[in-house]
């Protein structure tokens, strides 16, 4: 059984093809996908409505938004997250240091491992 089995994963991704691929990858691992969504407002609404256990964030979102407010809300609630981006870590806002970095492009195994690392780090911290 996968470590992601029945895990509620909030997916915040602005690219429709990437979001569809993520849904498929996570479903194959047994996770329950929350979203996906491409906007901060929808992500924050889903965060409140669905109580995800972990999140996967893209940095750049639709309408020139970034996922920075979502990362801050996740951190405030103690929900671990993975940031999937091609940006260098030193070019990102400090709020993302609370998450696990996943460099794009990545393989399914790397995605699953990053989510597991985020969950492990959160369980050690609590």
C-alpha cells in the first residue's frame, strides 16, 4: 500500500495539462485529489472546505498570482506542502522555506517522495 493511500492532497496548479497529469499521478498512488485549482481564492476556499492533509503548489498561478498566500495559510494551519517549481529557492519568498522543494520537471516517484518528506517533516515537528 502506498504511503499516499487515502491522503487528501490539495493541488494548486495553473497549467491544465499539468493539473490533469498530477490528478492521474496522485490517483494512481491512492491519494484523494482536492481541486485542482489555479487561483489563490479557490485554493483558500478549498483549504477551508476540504481540510487537506498536504498540498502541492505551483509558484506561478493564473492572473499573475503566486501561491505565496496559500503557502502562508497552509503554514498557519500546520498543513505541510510541496512547492513544485523551476525557480531557484533563493528567488522565492521566505514562506516557501516551510515546505519541501520539488524541481520541475519531475518524475512520479519524485513527486510521491516529496509529498512523503513533507508529511514526515510535519509529523516530526508536531
